[in-house]
C-alpha cells in the first residue's frame, strides 16, 4: 500500500509499505476514504519533535475490510470514524470519559493513517460506525470529527463554555476554529477569536465568533479585558501549545474562570505563584475524542454542523509533501488527502 513516511524534518515521502494484517482478535483493518495532515504533524516537520523514517497520520475515516474474531461492534462494510488514540472504552478511565488516557491507550500516530489502509487496535472501543454509507460531501466533516472537531469540542467542554458565557479562543488553526464552532453549539453568548489572518477570521465568524482580536501576548490580554469590562473571559480555549499561548489564555481568563488547553505543549512552564493567585481552573490534554464521536457524527449526519470547512486544500495522497509545505508556510489551514 502507499503510505506517507517522514524520513527527517522537512523530508516527507510517499512509499510502498506492507498492507496491515490482523494480529490480535480485537483488531480491525480499514480502507481509508480520506486522511489529512494535522497541525501537530508540523512539530516533527519543523524539527521540534524527533522523527526518523516515521509513518505519519492519526486522523482517519474509511470502510472496514476485515475484523478479528472478537470484534462485535463494527462489521465488514461499515463506514467508520475513529479517534487518534485507540482505547478499550471499558476501563475505569474510559468509563469516566477520558478514553485518550485509557490504561491500554495506543496512539494511532504510531501506526500512521496517511495511507491506503490502517490497522485499528481495540476496534470495538475505538471505532464508531456511521448510520450508513455517507454522501461524499460529508466525508470531510466526518474526518474532522476524528481529531480536530473532537479536540475543539473537548476544549470547549473543558473550558465550560455554555449559555451566558464569554469564550475566548487562543489559536486560529483548525482546532481553534472548531473550538469556536463547539462553543457556539454549547450555547456561548459571546465568542472572541484571537486571529491575525483574514481568511481564518472569516471562517471564525461563520462558525460563530462575535468578536475578533488581532493583538497577541499582553496586548491581546488587555484587549480581552477591555471587551469584558475588565474581568476577562469566563472560558478560554488554548489551541496552540506554546508558552506565549498558554500564558495568554490564563491571563485572559477571569478569576474563577476555566481554561481548556488542547494545544500540544512544547516548552511550556507555569509560574506557581501567578497560577495560585489567578484563581483559574485548568483542564485539558489529549482530547478524549471517542467520548464525543456518537454525538458529533449525528450532528454531521443531520447536517447541523459542517466542520469540514476547515479543509481549505485537498490533494491526492501522492502529493502529501506539498500538503505539509502548504501548512508549514500557512498557505493552508488544514489539508485533506484523498486516498
């Protein structure tokens, strides 16, 4: 099969790899309908994370082609969506709604889903079947549910976005944009998008943003305070993962408010005394996408939300290297790869 492999930072290739085979009775194999490039894939691409002939990709939708003997929740022929972490969905952590931290959690990035086929461990706990074969126009949105929509949704839930709340969103990538959509769906009264890019500002407004703040750092915090009568936002989504973005999120949150942080942390450290006196709740980490998949799939199926709009560049799998370049150079927000 064809699969994307990152040999070294900036060196992305499409190569022939062996087709996956079932090795455990709980495995399934899917034929991907589409894959995509994640903002987190840019960390190794830019040399911030170690990479060495690494299979790439952790977002996926497709059709089940084979199942192990103990798989009962999905069947051959089902169109399925899965999370970027495989989970058993039965342990105490999963049952509490944190499937990404399942005691048997397995990162799909270690398998690589920018490919024609993918092996899915713990298929019963990881995959969710759609109500039927989706119309082609729904596939981008279903693919978004596999990570960026589920992650944005978790960020909004962790930040306790809801009726009467003002929500600020730090980060205008796909996760931040879909955090805006989630906050809207959860009933937020006001949503402030922090963005300097006109195309992303437009999509932010389409997804529900009521205000745009272009300032960053302390100036961005001051602008949020100005817009909220000096208090700060009730709920802040942090969707970047840098020191600046995390401090901007914490400082833009009012005392007693909530930060939902889902940006993959890189060199972030928090001053204990500042955190102590902030009075801010912090909740986040790898999103338990599996918790939200049934609800998100139904919202997409019923055409109540259209998160697939975050894909602004579509390329065939063979042109994955160009997709990485486009996202690295900010010529694309998120790239869909047709398989």
